[in-house]
């Protein structure tokens, strides 16, 4: 199993945990911890996707003072690979 797949699976598990923690007495505390974990997994997934497509990045380079639009968000990549959208 490659790094991208592992991160996508981890994000899917995190999404399920968000659902499972609903209506828990300590929901806010638990969700806050998950947001940190989710953010880090999405950051790593974005880095992995960017690493895998350097040719596309090179073609779309913009001047250094211009903002760069992401090729694809980590959330989009996860949804495309799994075929499930989180609401």
C-alpha cells in the first residue's frame, strides 16, 4: 500500500470518527483533536500529490509574487480515489 493510499484511508477513518463522536458528552474536545490529525493528513496528502506531478507544476508556474492555485485539494483527491463525498 503506497503513502497516498494510506493517507486517504486514514482520512476516511477520521471522517468516520467525526460521525461517531456526534452527541458525545465530550464531542468538542474529541473533534478538536481530530481536526489536528485531519489537517496533518491532508497536508501530507497534498505534498504527496504535488510530488507525484512535478511536470504539471512546472508548466503552471506563476511569477513568485502571484498566488498559486492548487492543482487539486486533498479533499478532492480523497473523494476521487474513494468515490465518497463527506457532507
